[in-house]
């Protein structure tokens, strides 16, 4: 998002509120502060008493900040707590406030995560800032918190100035609204630089051994909707074993979560490797890497198998023949946009033979598939850049 915006509007000043502002500032080179509701310190607190204290603090802050908003309407400003001051300053300085996609409004996330996303934009609406929900996937809503999450989402959809969604399925939650536009995932607007990853040890090792290079991501959470932990570990281990044995492959599993949260997706990846017979031919990408470098690593694979949505996006836009293990319809829709829906399988239907059948077909038609993906990208990139045009129109 940042790169494509600044390519078209180099004088634009961008600042962030982020889950981890220090990482965001380092990764993006932009002024950054905490989210308005600071989930990070709640999630990282190891002691239950400390976690409870942080939850109470953030709850009190929500109440106080709502009072702050009401008082500000008459031109007065109450004092702001020191630990929220920078965040509030960023809001006050902004002309437009943007909530960028992914997949933020859904009960696939916890309710407290949905509340944090909602309140950050609700606060901007209360300040009478121009606001946009940018390249988002919306829904599904289910379970005990589903109706509440949906009502909060609909409230924001009605109040913001513009909404762009990256998949058709999201439009069902936007019925009756005139400020909603179907675009595409914004990452499709940015070209991939394969050279960035050429010196990484894991990549160098794979490229030197002459075997078929296969990249993969897994999902350490959403498999629970369809499999037990043991079933998922055994299934993926069996799939990886067959790919290595049948296709003389070397597999690089690419973590998509920061390691600070109990290792992210790495612990379950290591369990899968521990259950394999061909473990000498599978490795885990070392280190926490930003999205640019991660996509560069992925672009150097011969074939990619993705479960995490953004990894599927990286594969498609890098013209690497991509197989999707889809836990949500958004992944299938991205694959369909590139003419690759036949190379997608729903996670709940995943079996060794079903995945191997798709993999075999992809291996046999690698060059043709890469060419189709590249041609589709030329069209889809235009739709992705429409997000920026919608955003910049709010400054007029």
C-alpha cells in the first residue's frame, strides 16, 4: 500500500497506528504509534493478573476517550494519558484515516480484535475525519459474537466515506450502501523483486541442490474448524512426505506469523516435520521477515502451496504456479481471478490424494500456468490500484 501510494503521490505524508509500532516503523520507515486499543500488551502479558490489569486499563480508556470525543465537539480537549498521547496526535493531524485490508471484520478473529479495529475507525468518525475502509474482506459472522460484530461492521460501513472490498463475497454484507466499490487485493498492485532473497541461506541451499523447489505455508489456527491438532499435523506431514518422495522435491515452509507470540506458526510446523519420514528434505525459513522479503522468497520457488491468504496472493502475483488450501472463500476467489480455481482445494476437504492430484497436474503444466498467472496479473493490477484512486479522492 505504502509503495504504490508514494509512487503515484510522492508528497503524501503517511503515519501508522500499529499492533507493534516499533516493528512497523522499522519495516515501513513511517512514523508509528500504538493502536487506539492496545492489544499487544494484553496478548504478551504472561501473568493473568497483569493481563487482567491491562484489559481494565484499556476498558477505562475506551470510556474516557468517548467522553473526550464528546467534549471535543464543543472545542475543548480533556487531558490525554501519556501512553495514548502520540496515538491521539496522529489522529488529530490526519486529513484522512484509513483502515487497510486484510480481513479485519469477521468472527474468524476474536471479538476483542474486531472491537479494536472497530473502535480505531469509530474514533476517527467521531473526530469528523474523512475515513476509508481499504481493500477489505468482510465476514463471515457466526457464533455468539456474530450478530454484534456484524452490527458494529454495518455501522462503520454506513459512516465512512468510502469502502473498497477485495472479493465479491464481501458485497453481501454491504447491501444497500452506495459508497462500496469492488476492487482487488492491494498487494497485487506491487511488483515482486526476486533478487531481494537471493542471498538468504535457505534459498541458496535450495537453489544449489537441483531438486524441485516447493514453498508452503500452513495455518496454525483455522485448521481447528475441520481437524483435530493431531489430524492436521499427520495430514500435512503425509502430504509433504509424498511430494518429496514422488517428485524429488525440497520443501521450504515459510512462517507467516511473528515468533514473539509463542513462536507463531513455527511450533506446529516443527511438529509436522517431526512426524515425517523425509524430514531431511524439508526446512523452515529462519527469521522474522517483512512482507516484501517474504514474497521475494516465495517468488524463487518452482511451485507454491499456500494456506495463509497473503501467501497465496504472493504466489499468484509472482507468477509461481500456486496451489491454494483454502480455509475461506476469499482464497478461492483470488485463485478464480487468475483462472486457477482448479488448483484450489477447501481445507475441510483436504486429503493426501486430492492435494497430490492437483500437484501432479501443476508440475506437468508449470510453464503454461506461470504464463496464465502473469497475463492475469496485468489486468488485476489495474483493479488493485483503484484502491489508491478512491483514497486520494477523499483529499479533494
